[in-house]
């Protein structure tokens, strides 16, 4: 063994002896970033990280808060794996002192905690007694036995025992467990504990540990897969093919858990070692770097000109799909061009090209590709107008046996399940089930790294859903956004506009929507429910289902309807809306038809449309939208002013609402004239303000009256007050 190889395990030996900071699975650190600065508040943690710590601490809020505060920022945000053991915090130490009998052998207690769960034969070997004697002994307070299996009964106490243990005691406990599993006839477990109990590196452990890690990853045991792969890295000779294989295996495990910093470090290490694993490491690197920095790397410099291996083909596929999901269709085409010269499965390449076309906003045909295309096919069905069929396709597909072509990770991996969860939430949104979608997203966020898939789509999705249901952006959205590994350009203008609109501040909402239209921010991978009831019109910047398109175009027609002949036009729009299957999209249209009728003085029609909107919003679960409709109905029932003599004071909010409403009917110059008329300005005053002739103002005034269906300035002022009252 060369000097480098001998030096590497020596660090872990020092850790075992308590001389340097210990690591859980080798290389998993709880340390702060390199500059020593923790940019996140101690209370901020990814929801799934908080849930994992809570489970380890049996829900004790004090212990959870202490552990989260002791973790580094990258661990709290889910960018690194949680250290094993967790930090030894005061509340865990107090629990250990109060519950552990003082005369128990600490090596055996730690062995039980390290084991956690196992066959009774191992329990016998650890405690040195039969099942009956163990139950009645002091160890009986620590374990439960059923069906030939024992487990450590108190999760928080187990965490406390592991956290309080020293490196040297853990070394002895692993050796005890190695002997116990060997006696029980479990060579795989015995090998693992022998490796953990070894004080120096042994390359003979590498290959079997890597094999065990891969099996554990396929079976969905992420913590085991990560620990075995990291142990293999610790025992491998530096720079050898075995070292590259172990690093790549650890990188795949980290990717599966969404631990993007850990993943990128391991995969970059594997890529630096030339050998048979270079292509596979490049494919993993494309995904890891994208998830870490939010930008897909360019193919130049990553793919050699003579590349033909499966790993490089996978890299081209992932690069194309990830670029398309981020709206970077030029880079997607570059990755497709790189992969064009490689041998691809014909069905895989066809599905890849079709899905990139769909993400680019074009039309294409996708067939059920099984396996790798299951999520893409389900979303394609939703975009084609049948989100229920998409949900059925997700349910029908065996989620435990399929991989997503973009990720290339086992189906049981949290990252793959997170991708499926976000797709399921999106399909429910397209089906109009807003309340169900938010509940599903909250549940998934407590278990999975949902912020990472689809270019961080869940961050924007959670904001829109919380606004639709609760009327405000909540803790879920804030946690997901803070814990993204890259800086994401958000849709803050639309979110602020939605919040203001749902609280009845249409003038403020119109301002935010105008800013959003001016800024033209980056598109989302898929269209999300926005706000087009007020403010400038905007074409969709991402693929959307037909229901959303139909409802959006009908809402535009409502806003463009002139006062003359408005009944026939609105009746026609209402008739066409009956083909919209999404209760949420239909409700938004009904909620806009109501004020359109109220502004024109038809209260009975307005009430009918608003009551229909109430019922549909209830069905969709969009309670904040329902509250907005309730307020409008109350305004219709309140004593109505302005039906006789118009008020002279037209306030700025009134004018802002009128501007947002009338700009869809009037030209820019007509709008300026109409707003000045509503303020009570004479034709001469308007002419001076706009630097035009009085005759020009008179011509514009005639066109304004015709388009808005009024005959006098008095009626125009009444219309302005009605518009502000009902919109």
C-alpha cells in the first residue's frame, strides 16, 4: 500500500479516536461552508430535512431545534447528507442520562443503537442472553421484539446514544456487530461492520461495498447505499479504477437523495480519474452540476469527439432534456446535435425529441414509453387536454420499477419520487383541483426534495397554490425558495399582483402586472395559474393545457367587450365556457363575467355568475378566490351609490382600476382622454394637457362614448365608479 493510501484512512482513524471531527458515512460533514459564514438563519431548513430530524428526535421540538441549529447550512438546506451520528445537543444528552441505566455496558448499548433493527440471534450475541432473559433484563427497556426481529424502541434515545458515543467506542461496537452477524449467518452485514471496524484502509472491502451500495439503492434504502459507498471510498487506493467506481457510486447515492453538493464533489472526483467510468461519470456530472447551479453545462469539453459509450449517450439525453425544461432550447438543440452521432435506442431518441418539442411549445406526438417516459407521457397527456388520463398513467405505471430518462436514477430514489410528485401536483392543478394539489405538495415536501425537479418548478407552484388557497405566500414556499441550491429568478410581480387582487386591491394588482409585462422574466417549464383578469394581456410563456388556453382567451374577450351589444357577447362567452372542464379555470371566468355585468348595471346577471364562481371555487378548493367572490357579492348587496348624480371626486385608485380595464377597449390616446374626462377636466384643459387641439379631443370623446356605451361625461363618471366598485 502506497503512502497516499495509508494516509487517507489515517484521518478516519484519528476521527475514531476523537482527535479530529468525526464524519458519519465517511466524508459526510456537518461543518459550515468554507468561508465560515452561514447565510441562512438557524430556523431555516428544507421541509424534508426538518421532517427527518424530527423523526430521529421522536418529534421533540426542543431537540429538533437544537439539532438543526448545530447543523451546517448545507445540511439544513438538504444539499448535503445529514451526518451520522447527528450532533450531540443538550436535550439529547439529557435524554440519554435520564433513560439509560448507569450499569449497562456502553459498548453493547451502542451496538444495539448502531444495529437499530435485526434478527434476534444478533440481539442474543450482543447481550449474551436468551430472549426471555433479555426481556426481563435491563436491556429489555431498550428493545422490542416481534416475529423474530428486534428493534431499538426509543428513536430519540437511539439518536442520543449514537450522538454521545466516541469514535473509539464506535470502533469496538462495529467489531462486536461484525462477530454477531457472522455468527447469525449474514455475511453481507458482517462485512459492512468489519469495514467500519477497521482502523486502516483495506482495498479488499471496496468491490463488495460498492455492490452492496448499488443493491441498497435499487431497493430504496438510500442511507444504507450512501454509507456503503462512502465506506468504499475510504478504503480505496487513491486514483485507481476502484476509487473512481466508489466515488461514482457515492455520487449516484447523493444524487438520489438530492444532496447536490455531496454529489458534485464525488462525481467530479470520479471524472478526474481516467478509466472505464469516465462516460458514466460525465452523465452523472451533467445532472449534478445542473441541480447544483441551476444551469445546464454546455456539451463542449464534456463529450469527446469519438464518444460512443452508453454513459456519453446518457449525458447527451440528460443535457437535452434538462436544457429544454429550463427554456434553453438552443442548448437543448446543441446537446441533441452532440448525441446525433451516437447509437441510441430508436424509441428512446424518438421520445426524447418529442418531449423536447413539447417543452419548446410545439406540437408533437408521444406514445406511452413505459419506463423512462412515464412521467413525460403523463405530463404530455395533461398538456393534450386530459390531465385525469395523465394521473391515471402515473398511477398505472409501476413506480417501483421505472426510471425517468432525464434522471437515470432508480425509481425508489427520493429524487425520482420527487419528480413524480411534482408532476402529480401539476396534473391536479391542470385538472382544477387546487386544494388537493396544495395538500399533495405539502405532504411530498415533508419527505422528498421537491424543490429540485423541473428547474425548481415547485417553488413557483407552491406560491401560486398557497395564494389560491390561503390568500398569502406561506412557510412552504419560503422554505423551498431559501433551500434552492441556485438563485432562481422568481415571478414576484405576478405573485404580488395575485395577492393584491384577491384582497380587493385591483389598482395595485394592475401595477404589478404591468411591471411583469415590462420585465419579461424567464419562462417556467410549464404554465402556472397567473392573473389576466386585470392589467395588460400576455401570451403564455410556457406550454399550457387546452382548458387554460380556452379560459384565458375567453377572459380576454370579456375584458374587450364593448358596452354596445354586451349582453349577446357575454352570453356567447358564457355558453362557450361550458366546455371548460377545469372547475378552477371555469370559476375564474365566471368571477370575471359577474363584475362585467355589474359594471353595466345588470345586477341579477352579475349575481348569477358570481354564485356560479363560488360553487366552482369551492369544488376546486381555491378558498382565497372564493373569498374574493364573496366580497364582490357583498358589494352588490350593499347600498349602491352613483346611480343618480355622479360624484365629482374621482380618486386615483378609481382611475387606476379604470385604466387597467379600459386599456383593452380604448387606444392609448383615447385612454388618456377618458381618464381626464373622468376627473372632470374640460375639453380645453385636456387639449392643453395632451398638446392637441380641442377638435381632436372632441373626436376622441365621441369614440370613447361609443366604445364604452355612454352618452355624456356624467355617465362616464358613473361608469368609472362602477368599474372601481366591482373590479
